C-alpha cells in the first residue's frame, strides 16, 4: 500500500506539531521523541521517493489534441 503525497504531508505536519509541543520529563518521553524524529525522517524519505514518480507519471500522460473550432 502506498501513501498519497497529501497523506504524507499531513502525517509530517502532525508529527512536527507533536514534536514542537513535547516536554521531555522522563526516559519514556525521550524515547517517544526519538521515535517521532525517526518517523519524521522516514516520512521525508518517502516524500522524496514519491516526488520523482509523480513527475514521471504526469510526463507519461498522453496529451489530447484540441479540437479545431
């Protein structure tokens, strides 16, 4: 299953919001922060991988000829 670009962007926003509001008070919070940072890195790498494929897909679309008026 692949994620759409819009879904990846939304997930990235949510992760970054959560990271910005985190207040580290114990080891569990520190672990959660590390997991969220890894999650953000994974989402960014997925986002970078999908961008070229989206551009390639659009480049392959056949262009319809316009009807003469």
